[in-house]
C-alpha cells in the first residue's frame, strides 16, 4: 500500500526509527490507573503498532489528515470508532471519554503547545501524557526555576503535572527530516486537586511576571493591580524566572491577601 505523504501545512514529520517508537510507547506508566489511551497525529502508525500490543489499555487515534485516517484503517486492526478523523484542538474530550485517559503522540511542532494547553483544560481526566516536541519546547516545559528556558508554560504545566525530559531524538530518523532536534517528555498529574491559591489570580501573576521577565516582580506586576501590600518585601526584588512553582503560589496568596 502507498505511504502517506507528509504534509508541510500539518507539520508532519514521520518517525522511521522503530526502537525510538517503542521507547516512546514504553514511557507510558499507567499513572492514575487509566485504561484508555489517545494517540494524536498517528501519521502512518509507527507508535500505533506498539500501542496496540498493550492489552492493559485500549487505544484510539485522532488525526486531522484524511489520508492518514484511510491508511490506518487499512493497515491496523482498529475498529471504526477507534479511528477519529477530526481536530483534537476543537474537540470536547469529555464527549470522547467520560473517564480518565492518557495522551501520547509525535506531536506536530506547530500545535504542540496548544495541545498541552488543551490538556490543562481537561487535566482532571488526563493523568499522563507522553509526547515528542521540538527539543527547545520540550526543555522549556520541563525546565526548573533559575533556567533561562523556564517560562509561563513551565509554571502553568508544573502546577498540575510532574514533568520529566526523557530523551532527545535526532533529525535523521524522520521523513522528511525536521530542521531541529526533538525531545520526548512525560507529564504525570500531581496530587493537587486544586491549587493552594486563587487559580485565576495565579494564571494572571505568572503571565504578568514573565511578560516582563527582565524586570523585577515589583515592576512586572504593576498590571496586576497589586494593592495594600508592601512592595519592599524581598520577593518583589526577584524576577519571575527565579521563582519556583510553590513560590508563585505564595506570591499569589500574598497578592490576594490570603
């Protein structure tokens, strides 16, 4: 059967290395006791093949590319309802899954950050994610405070997930080869049912702090309308990238008057 043609506008780069594909699939740990796995952007099914070997969970795939969907239906023993032709970013995932499920994929670079913001929206249902991203993006998600790559997405994701950078994937194992290296990370939901601070204010504080990351928090947080707090406190001498996720919780509570 003819192979699927990689489409530039969909950001497709098909992984050829079977061992790397197996390693990505084996990175799923069943954290949170899920029994459903959703693969995003399966392409020609290099991950799908190994996912289907696992009987401890049920695999479904979703792809916006109709050619890929037709290929997967012909090549793999997937039921009609397990091959979804659609846009993951526009889907109401609760309609697909009433309970918990994991997400895995060799994610298209152009929508990879959006995929994880969607995960955040459904974080109560998604206990684990294993994904391949552009290397710099993967490093940013997993970065700790004090690192120059640490930013808004690092803090917001790590508020809800423990993130590990697993391994780097080189350009030559893809068709067509991308111009950058890739990185595989694993996100596992932490034990926080709710944040120990006002969630909306937390998002506001994090975004304001990093939007002016070179300035101290004293100057960066002016847009948040900080009132009735002494701006002489030592925390306001710091820059956003110096604060851990827990310190952002403390700062949010300080600003909220809690």
